[in-house]
C-alpha cells in the first residue's frame, strides 16, 4: 500500500528532527572544545612574560586552534538551522497540497492572529558571515524587481474592497502566471470563500520579508526612525500608512509604529508594536 502524503511528510520531518538531535549533541561537544581552547589561550596570554619567538609561535597556534574550533561550532549550528528551515518548508508544502486538494481548514480570526504573530516571531534571523551583507527580503531590504514570490508566501496585496476603494491586505500566494505577470492570491481571512481570491498584476503585490534583520549587527537593514512605511495594523489583516517611531533595538523586539489616524489631534495613533515581517516600504496605489 502506498504511503499517504501526510505519512511521507511526517517521515521527512522525523528524519530531520533526528538530524537536529544529533547536531545539537555535536554543537555541545564543539562548544565545550571551543571554550576550552579560549581558556587555554587566555592562560597562555596571562602567563606570557616575554616575547621570544617560541612564545609568539605558541600563541599564534592557540589563536588558530580557537578560530578553527569556533568555525566548526558555527558550521554545526548553521546545519541545524538549515534542518529547521527544511521542516518549515515541508509543513508549508503539505499545507498547500491540502489546500489545493480542497481540504481547507476553517480557522477563526482570533486563531489566525495568533498564528500570524507566531509566524513573525519565528521568522529566521539573518546571521551573516564576516563582511556578508543582508540579502533582499531581509528586514527592510525589498525584493529585486525580477523576484517572484513563491506559492504559499505571504504578501501585501492591493485589492478592491468596494467600488472605488482599495486596501492593502495580507494575502497568500496561490499561483503566478509568467505570461501575464499576474498573481492569484488569497485573502488570509477570506480564503474559505471565492470572494477571498484575487487576480492581481505584479505591481499590486509586495513580498513580505523572509528573514528578520539583527539591529545589533545589521542596523542598515531596518527602517530608521521617521521612515514612512506600510504596516499591518495589530489584530487586523490590513496594511496602513504609518511612521516608524522607533526601530527594534534587538532581534527579539518589534517596531514601534505610529499609524495615520485623524481621530487624534497629532494625526497619528499612539505607538503600536508591529513585527519586522509586517512592516514594508510604502507603495502608492496604482490602477491595474
């Protein structure tokens, strides 16, 4: 009897979880070796009482050893992170397959909001190597003009709400037609009915970040204070024009955002927290 798609996906996930378990054990061993190497280096430096060639050579070798041990630990950590990314992809692909087969799960708005928050918090953090710059779709860095969002990716989409009125909404990519340069997207809160699907030109779709930027190492990959942006209003699925009041200070923090709101004397709402994933460059509304 052939295995079901769910069984195959579950097996693939289990294989990667087993690899992660082994990698975590390997990381612990390499971290211990790395710490020991640094301690040996520190002791040698503290005991240094002259600068003869033998002492200098010993220190040089200890430095090389410490660097090599740190690089090995880094390699194992990156391998574990890659396995985690593969698990996310497997689960997302299975969800898309189920949706295409017509097996849509009815999810209440409150549950959707929690899922969106969790998705933003667990978005992979870009940790570059020495002199490596953050790529496109990391933090505030936009996608290249030729980029096409993948099926299942979250995007901001400009859709008609009523006659003469358009809004930027949070949507999921269903397909992309290379010949017409048009996307099919589902409104994440309306995907259960036909009205939630939209066919849009590429300029009406903005891919959301695929990685978070670390303010401590890559501050240039974040919108600075005072930048006009589009941001997802908390507990809704709509993007609105806003101003960055305060960018994240650490990789665990969110933006502090001021939304345009004429009900306040200043013309802006009080500061609200919005995750990196849901803050993008402002776009002008355009006709199809």
